C-alpha cells in the first residue's frame, strides 16, 4: 500500500507493521461493519489491535478508508502528532483501545464481546489481532479458556511469523500447513472453511488432530489457517461464524 510508505516514524517496527497489512486491509475493506461516519454507532463491529506496538499499517489502512487524514501519516511519532508509537483511543477516530503492552489486548477484546452480548447486540462482531509471540503472555490463555467456556462470539487473528519464544514452537513446526483449514482443535474435523461456518467448501478437506503450534493453544475454538497474504483466503476465514470462538492463523 502506497500510504504505508509515508509512515517513516517507526522504522524499528516496520516488519511488525508489514506482517499485519494484508489482514488489516481485508478487515476494513471487506468485513468490518464500520465507517468513518459510524465510529460511535452502538451496533458497529469492533476491531482491537492487540499488536499495538507496530501500528504503522493500521494507521495507513485507517487513512485509506477515510478515518484519519492522509497527512497525519507523514508525522507519526512527532511531538504533536496524534499518531503515536502505540495507538491512542482518545486521539484517533475509529481506534477502540490504546494498546501496545503485550498480553492485555486479548483480554480486553473478550470483555468487549461479552459486553456486547449482554447488551443484546447479537449481530455485532468482535475481532482482535495479535502477534504470535503475545501468546507467551499467560493472561491470554485465561482469555482463551474463558471465551471457549462461554462460547463467546469473538474472532482472534494471530499473525504467525514464527516469532514465538520461551520454548513454544512458533507457527507450524512439525504440523501440516494446509490452507484455510476449518478445524476443531479438540480433534473433531469440520472440513474446509468457506466463510459461512458450515465447514464445507474450499480449504483442504477434513483434518483431524493432534495439533501443535498455535492452534493447540486454542482448545475448543474453531480454527482457520490461511496464507496471510492471500486476500480471498483471509476474507473467507474472517467471515466464519461458528457456535464457538474462532481463531484465524495468518501465516506470513
């Protein structure tokens, strides 16, 4: 995206930003029910960038979709710029939460989804995007378990660039790498995901466990694994509506 080249104020996090660009674009261009005119609509879809320490791509997508002026991109990190090295909910239209500290964005997203359900917004979807290394933070596993226990309608997107640490294999070491598989990590296969939650269509056919890597950390979630640069695969995975929380692993 040409606009991303204008964001030069955070070069050390450039790889982090580029790894998220395609997923963010598909979210805002094809999936999320939110517009610049409806950033405060109670029934809008919610997107939370837990991976907030590399927000340049996020800013570029927000500018491309009209949430912020394109000129803001030229001064990211400037002393009086609203675009900081972590996104600020109070300064940037369309940003739901301030993030950047690893390990808390996921829990906030679970709270958002729970609150929306309690208020009766049953058609409003909640998405949260994380880096794979964030899964080394223990608080995320409490959020994963709780969301599964109450079958919370939430979609977690994990960008898998094999950067996980502390002995956890990042990505799919030793596991199959089928494309856009819609699977149940408890071991029951649900076939290939086609975006409507029925478990049919494209995506590599039925698969059974055991699973390792990132999906193994999400027991009792439905799972899609996609090429993190393929916009059509990403869209199909993000459109899955299951009777349980849904994980999208986007490999880059």
